[in-house]
């Protein structure tokens, strides 16, 4: 049998699975019905009073007096009037920005010279550090053999 092929499901196994799911559905439905009765509902979204038909009246619609509507309308008109007035007023003139400062030729030249001086000092310090680092190597060389001894004489 190839590796990727799955064994065929037996018809009885599928029937058993369906029965198991139906039993679980019935159990869940019973639990939901019990909870609904505790909440006072007979069906989804229906209360006991609506189901029994004891109270068919719709809730009384609340109305507003004419004077109350007039007060609300006047207040809204006042708000709009204030908004339009604020919008119509020109914004206060903003203070002018000061003119952009420009660097003079002499100032630019001074900055250039100072920068060149700083870089020259930096490079000088780097050279001195390189020389100082190179000197200990020269001192680490072995001293030359004394004049009377050669490599053949020492053996």
C-alpha cells in the first residue's frame, strides 16, 4: 500500500460518528433550554410574558412638549451661529518670521581654517601614535651575536 494513501473509512465508522455528534448536539440543546428557562425565556430571544401573550401592548412612546423642542432648536441655532461667526472672523496675522541669516564670506573662511587646523592636529596625533606603536617592535629584535661567536663556533 502506498504511503500517501489513507485507509478507507468503513461505513459503520461514519454512522457511529454521526450518532455521536447527534447525541452531543441533543445534550447541548437540553443544557441551553435549561439555561433559557432559568432566564425566563422559552425560545431564542423570547421572554415568558411575550410567549404567553399576557402583555401585547408596545411600550408607550415618549413624546416631547413643544416648548422643549423649541428650547432645543434655539440652543442648536445659537451653537451654529457661534460656529459660523468664529469661522467668518479672519485669523490674527501671524508675526513675520525673521529673515534667514546668511554666513558672510569672512565667517565661512574662518570656519574652513579652523576645520583644517583641527584635521591637521588629528592627523599629526595619528602619525605620532603610529610611530610610537612601531618603535617597540624595533626594540624587540634579538641583539646581534657577540663578535667572537658565530653559529658554527657555538656548536
